[in-house]
C-alpha cells in the first residue's frame, strides 16, 4: 500500500506507506529540501493515518525520514510567498492541526525514528508520535525567530510544552536554539539514542514490544490523553493573525527564499 505525492519529475516530494505484518512504515521523502513537508505531503500523511485506522491488523506505526540525513526539516517555505495577510496564517495553522490530528489520534502506538533534523513541522510530527528514538547527532527545534518570523498555533504550542516542558520550548522559540537528542533523553522526550547502525533494529524491537501488549489498553490510554489535552485550549487567533499579518513575516519569507538574513523591524 502506498500514498505518493510529488512536486515534479525532478524533485520528488512524497510520503511512502507500506505494511509488513503488524507494522506500518511511513517514510518522508523530499531529498531536495531535507524532507521538508509540502502541502501534498501533509495531505498524504493525513490520508495514510486515516487508512491505518481501518486496517485492524496494524498494531504499530513507525515514521522515518528517507536518506538518513533528516527526519523532517520543516514545512516547504515557498507556499508562504503568496500569503497576503493574517487570515492566511489562521488558515495555515488550522490546516496543519487538521493534518496532524489523525496521527495524534491513531489508536495504535507510533514511533518516530529520527536522524538529522526534526525542525518546525518535523518536530510537530515527531512530538505527535508516542515514542521517539534517535541518533545522538539528531537536532530538534523551531527556529522561526531566526528564519521566518511567524508563530505556532496555541494547540501546537500547548502540545510541545506538554511534551518538552516550558523551559525547552522557550529556548527553541525565543532563542531559536536547536536542542540535541541526548539532552532531550534527560527530558524524557527521546526514549533513547542509538548509533546509526543500530537504529532500525531498535525501532523494530520497540515495535514488537508494543505489539505484545494489550491493544485496548493502548487505545483507551491514547484517546483519553488526547481528550485531556483538547479540553482547555484557549482561542489565540488574534495573536496568530498579528504575526502572520506582520511586515516582519513577509520580510522573513522573502529573505529565506533568497538565502539572505532577514532584517527584523518589529512591525
């Protein structure tokens, strides 16, 4: 089984889906951009997760970037060049939440296998999984204060804070720091790090351990945690509208696409 999207013949951008026994494999492939997610790739991920819910034989899903150099390095920035005002930002953040929610609400355990970068949308995808294993060199962050000058939705921010803690999220967002996997092991975000050569075997070992446990307990626990999370989220559309409608955001996107450093003006 597969779900594939591509931008053009020379620049593949797709999400691959296969099933081996009780294990689903979801691979992100966009080599020209360190596996950055295009809109079509987000749509594929959403569709794949919805398919998995309808395949009872699947007990675990493993998510991984193709190429051993990056999990997912963020979202494709070119889409932001056409944004006119803050309402575009509202729609974008709502769309990202919709794309990721089927992953978060999968009734089976999920494992993110991370090499290289898990940044922006990549961090959102990794944090939407139940468990994360990584190479020691893997890096995690949301450096938008350095690159684009946009912001996270309240749902995304609350989710990351719940997974990582406020102090780490402040470093990622306010200082634009990339945090290494060993530090996030101590925070509990990464289950364990492994050398590159051992990563695939470690993922399968963890998957088989999960398969041996009670599936109804796993399902009920996951969905109960999701209901707890969504119970008290405030509406912060006004803040998203201000950020995506700012001159700084437009300057950030223009500079990023031109390979230049943005000049922030605070307006």
